[in-house]
């Protein structure tokens, strides 16, 4: 849902993009070369501090629940990156929850409204 569209947007802006996936050999080594990491893995805290180059920007798109007996709900929300570790080496990092999620919702709502307007206009209403 996220990886390829973000890669295409970045390439459209002349960025050099490397996509890492489940079949990538030595993913940590590949990721450690990146100036910007967009993590959309779908696995809680998979991307570790050791994977991230000093000063890189990390955008965590993931949202996962992990068991946490200390929380009233019995779980807590985390991203696809190890936030606590990575914030020590990254120049910028998005939090989870509260990072890209609100923007994602805003864009989905905008696209829904735009689609409705186009649909209504095409019917001649």
C-alpha cells in the first residue's frame, strides 16, 4: 500500500530509490546506506538502530500492536522501527502513533471528497 507509491513519488523528484523487501539479501546492510528510510514493513520494531546510518531521516509508516501488561488495554502501539534505539542515531524520526497516521487519514478523506465531486460532476448534477 505504501512502498511502491512512495518510491514512485520520490523517483519523480529525481531521488535514487532502493526498495528492500522480504527477499532482499542482507537487508540491514542495504538499509544502512540510506539517507532517508521509509519503513512500511508490517512487522513491529523490525528495523533496528544498527540498520540506520548516523544522521538519516526515518519515516515510520507502520502501526502494530504489541502485548504490554503494564497498559490498561493490555497492548501498546509501535511502528515498524525500533523508535527508542533509532532516535539516538537518526536526525529526524516520525513517532508511532501520531506520526504519518493523521496525514494518511487526511489524504484519504481528501481523495474521497475529490472522488465524490468528480462522480457528481460526471452525472451532470
